[in-house]
């Protein structure tokens, strides 16, 4: 068996296909996109509104608990084991979690105040 025939065995049949193993997964994900429809909150049914409100309240509580955990790590990094790099990392994580908490809190406010 020549080197050329061995190399052809490993090359993809379609020359435009990617060599990576995940290219098939990426192609499937791209082909099965879910279309996003923006619907005003006023147009939602009461059941759908309650379902979304329940979801966002759960997200708000989860992010608050994660925020408390990050705050505990921040205090531990600053007071118990002083490490400036860890304090910077914990502050960044706190800002990230705080932004997610605020978004969930704001979504709860919007869903509760619909008339």
C-alpha cells in the first residue's frame, strides 16, 4: 500500500469538510437553531407569565446564594488568607454574579408589574 493511498484513507471524502471531530456537532447545532420570537409581556397568557416569573425568581434566589458564597470567599481571601490576586478574582466573580442577580431581579419586577 503506497503512502498516497494510506493518506487518502485518513482524509475526509468531502474535501470541504473540516478535520476536527466536533465539526459534525457544530454543523448540527447550526442547522437546528431555534428561532427567537420577541413577545411583549402584555401579550403573554397568565399561565405563561406565571411560569416565567417562577423561573426568574428561582434564578434570582440561586444567584443570591452564589453571591453569598462568593462574598464568603472574598472575605476569606482578604482577611484570613491575604492574597491580592484572589481578592481581584473574587471581586470579578462577585460582579459577574451580581449582574446576573440584577437581571433576574429586574425580570421579576417586569413580570410582576404587568397590567
